[in-house]
């Protein structure tokens, strides 16, 4: 039976979360969004001045079919 991994969503400070996951040996549980999520968020912020969370942008992109559930 295949075990499904648990993905903990990273907060906005990705580098700090990455190092914390290494320190606590939980790197497999760390979820880092696809690079396109960062680019889309930056484009939205440049156009509107509103900075959405990474989770918000990623969820919207999945709903629009722009990301496959990886």
C-alpha cells in the first residue's frame, strides 16, 4: 500500500522554512510551490499593488487548471 506524504505549507519566508526543515529533519514534509506561483504573484503585485499569499495564488492557479496537483 502506497503511503501518502503529508505536505506542510510553507509560510512566506521560504528560506527560513527550508533551513528549519533541514534542522528538524522534516525536509520531506516541506511544500515549496512551483516557480510559476512566485512569478504570477509578482506580476499580480506589480499590476494591482496587492500582495497575495503564496497559498492563495497557488490555490487560484490550481482552480484555473494552470497547475497540476504534484
